[in-house]
C-alpha cells in the first residue's frame, strides 16, 4: 500500500472552504483535537485518480501570523512541525473570487512555506454579480500557480481540482527558494537572526518563522521560540526592529505594505472592479437587516424563534427519547429476574445511553439554525448587532448566540462557541454558559415552588408569587454571569480587548448539503467523544447508589409486585371484555321481544354479569395486596439508598450542608444529581419512600422532619436548594462537553469547582439571610 | 487628521496610515486597511457600535475604538 498523499486545505473564512472539503472528501471526516490546543483537527480521505489522499482541513484564517498557540497550529502543519501530522505534499488555497485582493494576502503568505500550491477560485458567480471580471489564465501566469475555478456548492470544478492536486504533487519543479515580497533590508535581518540563533545553539528556524519573529510584535513565537535565551531574543528583536524602522521597513506595517503592493501589481489589468460597486440583492438585504429599527426587530424575532425551537421544539422529541428508553428498559428488563444485572442493564446502561441521546434533539435543532445562519451570512450580522451589549461584560457579539442557547441547554451552547476565534473570549463564554438557567433546572424549581410558595396573586391576578419566584430563579444565573465573566476576563484572561475586526460576508442561499453535514458532524462528535464519558459517569453514579446493600428482599418484593401487576392487567382486560359483552346483551334485550335473540341473550347477560363481578372482586383483592407490598418495596428502596455509598456520602457531607439548612437526604439528592440536575426530584422520590415517583412528593417534603421533630423544609430551605441548583455545575454532560471543547480536563475541573463554590456560598447566604428575614 | 470613526454614513475616504505597531494594527492592515486604499463608511450597527465599512470590495465591521486607529484623508 502506498503512503497517502497529504493535502492541506486553507483559506479565508466565508470562502466556501467547508463546502469544498465536503465535496472532496464526501464529508467522511475524522475529527479530533490537535494536542494541547482547542483547534479542531479535521482530516478526510479521498481518492485522486489512483492515489489515496488525506485532506487536512485547516481552520479558516485571514493570515498566518500566529498570536496564540491555537493560531500556531496551521503554521506548524504547513511547515511539518506539528507532531502526529505529516507534512502536506500540496497546499490547496481557496479564495473568494469576488474579493481577490484581500484573499491573495493569505496566498502570498502560504507560498512562502515552500510547498506546491494550487489556487482554487471559488464563488465566481458572486464575483460576476458584483461586476468583478478577471482572466484566470493570465492570473495563473502572473502568480506562477495552477488555478482551478470551482463552484463548490454545485460540485463544479472538483474533478479538475483533483487533477491539479495530483499534477502539483508530482511536479518537482518547486523553486529552491520560495518567492518573497520583502525588501532586501528585511531579508538581511532574517539572515542575521538565523546567525544569532545558531550562536545561541538554538535549533534553526525556517525563513518563514524568522520573518514572523521579526514582524509579529508580541506574537506567540516571540515569547516561545527563544527557549533558554528568551529574554535575549526579545531584546535582540527589539534592536532589529529599530534597525528596520531606520531603513523605512517598519514592522508590522512592512508586511501588509509589501504583500498588498505585490498583490496590486499582480492584479493590475487582470482583475477589474467597478469604481462604484453595483447595488446587489445582498446589499439591499443588508441595509434592511442592519437597519436601526427593522434590523433590531428582525434580530429579536429570529432569536426568539431559535430559542423557542430549542426550548419547546425539542421537548416532544426529548419526551419520545425518554419514553423509548423506559419502554426499552421494561422490554429488556423482563428477560432478567430482579437483581444487580437487571438493575445494571435497565438503570445503568439503558439509562446511561438515554442520558446521552436525550441531548441530541437540542443539539440538532440548534446546529440546524446555526449552520443555516452561518451559511447564509446572517451569523456575522447577529454578532454585529449584539456586540455593543456584549462588550459591557468584556465579551464580543459572537458570544451572544452560544449564551442565549445555553438558556435551553448549556451542552449545545458550549458546542456553539466554536465560532468565537479569540481563545480568551471563547473560554470565558464556555465557563459562564452553564450559569444560564437551562431546562433541566425547571423540574427542581417547579417542585419546590409548588410545595413552598403560596399561590398568591397581586395586581389583579397579573403578578403571582410563584411566577415571580420562577422568574427570579431563571434570571439569577444570567445576573451572576455578568460579574463572573468580568472577573474571569480580568484575572484569568488579562490583556488587551481582542479586536472585533470581522468580515460581513455577502448573503447567499444556504446549501442543504453543507447544513446537513455540519449538523451531522456536531451530533456525531457529541455522541462519540462526550457521550462515552457521560455514559461512564452514569454507570458510576448508578453503582454508587446500588452498592453496597442486600437487595434480595427488595428483589423478592419486586417479583411479587410484578406478578400482581401482571395479573392486575389480565383482570382489567377481562373486566373490560365482560363489560362489553354485558352491554351487548343488554342492547339485544332492550331492542324488544323478537324471539330467538331474547332466549340467547338472557343467559349471556347473567354469565357476563357473574364474570364481571368475579373480575372486579379479584381486582380489589389485588389492590389491597399491592398497596402494602409497594409501600414495603419503596421503604426498602429508600433504606437501600441510605445504606449505599451515595447515602453514606450524603450522611458524611451533612455537616457541610447543614449551614445551608439541608439534611442528609437533600445531600444525597444533590450528589445523585451529578449526572443531571433534574435527577434530584426522582432521588428525593426514592428517599421519601415513593419509589422514585413525583406524585405526592410535595406532601412528603412538607411533612419531612429532623429527628427532633422540627420540619426540614421551609421557605428558606427551598430557596437555598433552588439557588444552589441555579448556580451549581451538577451536570456531567456540560462538564464533559467543556472537556471536549477546550481539549483540557482542567477547564472542566475548574468549572465544577468555581460553580460549586459559588452555588454553596450563594445558598448559604440565601438560607441565613432569608431565615433571619422570615424568622 | 481625521479617522475612520469620524466619517459620515455613506461617505468615502482614503487611508493614510494605521497607528500603532501592535497585533490590532497588524490585523487592521492584514484586512486591507493600508495606505492609499479607499474606504466607504456604510453606517453603524443598530445599537451605535460597531461600524460597517466597505473596503477592497467587501464589508468589514470595526468597533469605534479600532476605527479611530485608522487615519484617513478625503478621497
């Protein structure tokens, strides 16, 4: 087997790079992360004639000037310095034909890494609409690069591109020294830098990186390339830059000036752009969508629609998911007798799989919208419109959609932060996203508000205490997120505010193929990479709630209950059948004396009457037998939970949660709800011997007492629990998604620690203050 | 010398220079804001900031703080 050809795909954002990647690799891509960074590694395999090729999709970028480790990845891949990634044989650089001048800036940098480059001119249709005309043959000649024109969304030009890549890979006519746009004075400093590095016994750096060291003031390389000579290198660079400034080669201006000068020379006479750009449909649409009033109204309506779609639209799908899980658990459960194996399979495994799949409706719906809005060009406008508001908390407009989505569920919200290129902004957004009140908190609020808040209304039934409490709880997380984001920015991610220099791309019809590919990719990434960890945590928490403990009594009780319930179902069916027969016989009798029918129906009526009475008799017997059995089973389950590891932990942490007004039962509920917040409701249902049921739980809570007879629950306790759940990180899925998105365990751990601390302190204050207030 | 932040909506100007030598200045220049280029100010976002420009045949959004770093002269 021959070694696959390695092709790197690079280009500006909004050039159709993803569409081209999918067209080349058929969207069968392997995704992962480059080690140590949050940049997604995406590699697709394809065939180029007889050869196999791996296409590396590099992140969309305007420039190869690395300011952070994340931005360094593309440079390292192109230079063959990225571990685990082979150096590409060919670079495919995709450009927006309607905007060649700016797009060629990146091409000009890419050419200098010393690899064969194939230029792809995409969006030629948009260029024509904008009145831009060009001569590709002449452009190819001037640049000295092969050019392929494509309309990636229509799959046009893809075969030509495959051929061009093969040709470029086979051609060994690459010039010994890559072309340069820089003046001799600058290149002389690059040589001087090479000599200086050698003198310090540092490994030699390719010319491209030496250029970057000189140009990128405060860039990533400046602080990392010097190794043990870091301080000396920075001093040397400062002197070199001063020397360059004296020779009219001031950095960083020299780069943009030299490159754009070369680009203008290349494009002179090859590309013509009308002096006054024609007013396109996209321009007219933009005037409306960024209009001071109309634009704002459309934005608000659109965001409400998206929010409703995730929050309400996903609900029936999630219910189906849960119903399917219950059905499957019942169906599979009957093959096993009650015992640890049955519990592991139904509660642990099927429950664990269900807890992963239940997120898919929200992820799919959110990413459907995001992919549509991104592909049609509106996403940049949403960031443009919201930027001013988001800068108040030190973030940018790009954080708005992820944070808004987190009000439905933080999992898709955090996954949506990929559109934020700035690492600091992205991490801050990820860290505060779980504070937004998600739908999993609603059952907790509903239970406690229903049980402990009066149904009092003010202002002519318009304002209710319960509604106010629910609103307050929902708003709490967002309110706390504001200072939290500010503090995180100040202490964890200091430095200047990242620029909001953003392209507002032309509007276009979204491509269904690309939208589908994006949604599928996100859903798959969640299930494959976060799903397994969520599943494993579910199994662990199940085991902690099951072991240790002797389940033989509860299993025996359950066997009896199941047998009785089965008989109950049979008897009920019999009762219904006999009722129907009786009604039929009565109908015949009522229709009048018609001879034969009467004679037959009389005894039938008597038979079914007897059978009906027998069935009802047995049913009421079953009822009386079932009641105590169920009560005993539920009490036994409650006792087993208390004896389990989880219950013991709950007892152990009671001194810690006492200042919050909680007893060990609430502690167990909080521990058990680590996989998902709403689990506390069913856990309390088990503890209060309701067999995990929610019915009657409010009464059970109201009548629960401390050993000395005082009631456990009061308004302050309910408030303290709700405030805790508003701010805590009791959601393993969120933490796993943070781990996956940041590619670092420490951010997930940090989120858990900071949110738990925040929740504890806030619950403590709430309890102590409200107790002083309400007495 | 006026800056991009002081233009009237719909007006055009020629870029003279980008002030500073930090990453933001480099970013502005990379995006095509270099001397001699003509820029058209299209208008602000609904809440007043950022601002929308047309440069090199595409639309670019800049915050006021960033626009202030781009010195311009009449076209």
